[in-house]
C-alpha cells in the first residue's frame, strides 16, 4: 500500500447546528468539567478511607495509644475532607449543564411570518435595509 494515499470514508452530515461561544464560557466549561469530577473522586476516596478505618476501630482492639490516635485522626480528617469535597461537588454538579443550556438558548429561532418561515439557506438572500427612526413631533 502506498503511504501517500490514505483511503477515507466520508459520511455526510444532513445538518449541523453551530453555537457561538465566548472565551470566558470556554474557560468556565474547562474549569467546571475538571472540578466536578475531581471533587467527586476526592470525596469518595476520603469517605471510603474514613469508613474503613472506623470499621477497624470498631472491630479490632488496638492496645497502642499511638496507633489508636493515628486511626482516629485518619477517620476524622477523612470525614471532614470527604464531606467538604462532597458538599462542593453536590453544589456544583448542575453548573456545567446550566452553562451549556445557556449557550444553546442563544440560538435564533425561525425568521419570518408564521407559516412562511424562511429556511436558513435563504437568509443570505435577504437584502438589508436601512432602519427607519420614527420622529416625534412635539407641540408647537
């Protein structure tokens, strides 16, 4: 096979919706998409760690005070950190969806009179007109 020729199979799109997005919105999407997943992962890890050490405290007799103190600190820190990240995840879990919906809501609806809407392909054929500014005459 010739390395200069790569066979390509193309599947035609029947339609395409395009939305304008600002750089601020792109930054927000990037930040929210990474934060939500990370917050959830940290919360699950810390809470699981905390619960496993707590189960160990309940089921095993620990005679060393140092080991017992370390286990209690791990349980407490895991609960606090896991709860904090869990609350943060819970509060922000719908923010990405809301931002995407805000971008989608900016789409322009059909143009023209009801029953005689213009197709998107014919919008380029419309002639632009100079806007008319109504004048208001006051009392003389």
